[in-house]
C-alpha cells in the first residue's frame, strides 16, 4: 500500500488546505477505479481497496478515513453499497463521497443525500482535475473536526448543494473551510442564485463569516432558465387561442430555440419582436411552417400522441417535444442512453403508424443523439 502520510495537502489558488486523514477507502468499478485511484495517489493519499475491508483481509486503523464510492449508477445501488459498509464501519465518524454519472436526475441526488451521502461529485466532469472531490472532502473533514455532531450543520450544507442543483443543473459549487471561515467558490447561473446560496451559507452555525468572492455568476451554456422559458410561453399564449400545442421550445447551446406554426391571421413579426426583447434570449429558429390550421383534427392527433408518450414512458427516457400542424407531426428530442433511444424509436414508429399524417423527425437536425 505504500507509506502513509500524516497530513495530505494540496494547493488550489495559492491556498494550501490540509486534509486530516491518512487514507481513503475506495469502492469503485473497474471503469472508475484506475483513473480515480491514480489521481488520489498523486496527491499523497493511501488508497485502500474497499473489497479487502469487506472480506476481512483489511482492518481500518485509528486514523480518520473517508469512504469514496464510485461503483453505483443510481441511488438504489449507492444505498446497497452503503449498507454493506455499515456492517463493517461506523460511517458517522468520517465523510462518505459518491462519484456519480454525469446528468444524474435531481431526484436521484436527493435520495443519495437522504441515504447518508456527504458529497456528490460528477464523473467525469469534476473528476478530470479531481477538484470537486478534493475540495469537497477538505470541506467535510474540516467541519467534521469543528462541529461534526451538529445535525443542523449537516442539513444546511446539504441544502446549499441542493439549492444550486435546483437553480442550475450544471452549476459547479465548491464549498470549503479555511479556519473558521466558510468559503464559496465555483459558478452559479444568476445573481439571484448567488444571493440564495450566500444566504443559506450565512445561516450555518459554527463559522464567523463567509467568503464568496470566488463564486462567479456565469450564465449556463447547457440550460435555459425556467423563468425565461415561461416568459416566452406567456407571449405566445396571448396570441394562440388553442394554447401552445403547435409551438414548442427547446434548448440548443445555451439559447432558446422556438419552432412551430401559427395561424395566418396572427402577425408573426409582432410575436418575434416581443420574444426577442426578453433579456438573455436569442431566438435561433422561428419560422412559419404552414399558414393554415386544422385545429380540431390536429388537437385529436396531439392527444393521441400524448397517450403514446405516456404508454412508452418516454418522458423518463429523455426529453421529447412535439408540434402538430396541418397534418404534420414535428418531433424534436434527445435521450440519455441506447436503451432509451430504442424506446424513442418505438414511439416514433407508433406515431408513423397513424394514417393520414406525416411525421417529421427533427432530432438529428440538432445533433441530439444517443449521448443525450
């Protein structure tokens, strides 16, 4: 295993943080193990294979040990792994980090926290430089020494992470401790989000202040904010008597794309000018596909397709938008795995089987392939 170090230190932005543990227990599949283990070893950690601990050939020592789990792909697998370790370790005595797949849904993240996870780190985004894991572990072990017994502290720290997940799925929030100061770094999607995070952080007991100069406001390149999308939809609702069934919204490279059809008696330029005045919104594609509508017939088709979507459970597979106009069905979507892609293809075949309608699948036009 190599020699053990009393203190592991690493340098970020000219500040050296000390990690007060000698070794890490790592439980990871072959996909994760080599990359993560080699990175941790470079920083001076003694990385212990968790399987040796579980089979009894390795005993944990008296030093503070962190457990890093990277063998699960969902909260249920994480829970199962955690329960296995609870039989051998007192998990209250050291932090537990879970390396998760990219784009894990928020409800899965919440479950991980509920099961007793102290830190979630995305793979491979944050793991490329080990930054997220190292800063997170430093934070956890620092406040562990100061106020580990405070349940309120643990809950508030978890709430900060969940707040940023709600506001921006791809945000990178870094929380660390230097002395008795709570330090916030990374990026959030808006000044409003920053104020929420700062307010939540300032309410955590046990610290004399917070430092958030390194918490930058950077608009997301991956997701349109909910308020922006809602404001755009409200504009269309003013003009469309039948709602938004023939207009759909989707995100491409940080911009809101609007596509669909409107009746010929509505002034498209007036709608366009109002939408484009929304701050932060760039309309990439807004065109009239047809000038005549078959409202009643299109609505029947739309409702039928909605039933197909419900039956195929495609909503949980990725994201699908549909627009129906004048006998044509416009489909734009993306999916998160090959199995979900198959479900998408089955749905499209079902839509194509509806007689009298022409399916236009635009998903490939926007490079939304099986990678999600």
